[in-house]
């Protein structure tokens, strides 16, 4: 159905005519086959223009059919497109003085969003060579694994527990005796001189006591 879309720079083809009968069956006059709402949704995604007419009255019911497609998509569950606050706000505009402005605003907003979306898809497609939206989750997991490996390289002893015979048997290992830190800073020269002076004073006091005794 993609060949129904307008070719770039060429004239826009006439929309495909869909007829809806009283039994709610949809008939594609271009393919002479009955179709479903899912088929029409696919045509929309493929940018195939179509109009839907009531087979009995000839009325254009395209809007109601498109609305029905949205209703079916939203009813499938999973990830929906229309948040509840948006739906409430949209309903509140019916009968409002701004009702005539809302359709044009929504149409321009969606057209701008679609243009930005296509530009973003093309940019990422050219940059990465694949559809990045399908790879974000995998890339996130790989980045997290790389981050964890890098952290272990910078701190190789983090989370390691020394293995001892007691630990291997599930027992708590005995406490190690405290030892002075080998990397303690050496005392300064001033502290050494002060210590010598105090030792000399202590020796002098002991000598005085020995004389008195």
C-alpha cells in the first residue's frame, strides 16, 4: 500500500475510497477486498491517504473511523499515547469559545512534532547505523557493566573478603592484633629535640634524688 503515497515532487494521488456498510464491514475499493481497522491503521502509518464513506448515505465518516482506530489502539493496553489529563482537557474544549482554534493548534503541533521526529530518526540512524530506539535498553545495560568493571579496576579490593580457614568453614575469622602503621610519618626534628630535653630533665631530677638519699 505504500505505493499509494505521494512520490516526492510528484502530484498527490487521489485518496483510497473505503466504504463502510451497515454490518460495519469496511470495503477497500482500490483492492476490491474487505479490510479491518487494523488494515486502516497500517495504511495511516504507511502514509496512504484514504477517505471512508457510508455505503448507504454517502456521508464522509473518515473522522469517526479514525477516532474509532484511536479508541481501539488505546483499548489494547500497554503503552498508550493519550494521557488522561490531556483527554480531560480536550473534552473540556467542546462547546468552549476556543473550540474552533483547538483543531488548528493540534494539527500544527503534531506536524511540527512529526518533522522533529523524522529529523531525529535520520540523525541517529546515520550516526549509529541502526535504529537506536531499539538499542537503548541494550546500550544502557552494556554501559552499566562497563561502569562496574571500571570501578573494580580503580578499587580492586572493594567488596573482597580475605579467605582464611575459619572463613572457609563458615566461622568468623579471629581478630588480627593491632600493629602500628608501617606508613606512619616520622617525627619531626623539633619533636625529637623536645623529647631529648625532657629526658635530660628527668635524668637531672633522678640525680638530685640520688644525692639526697
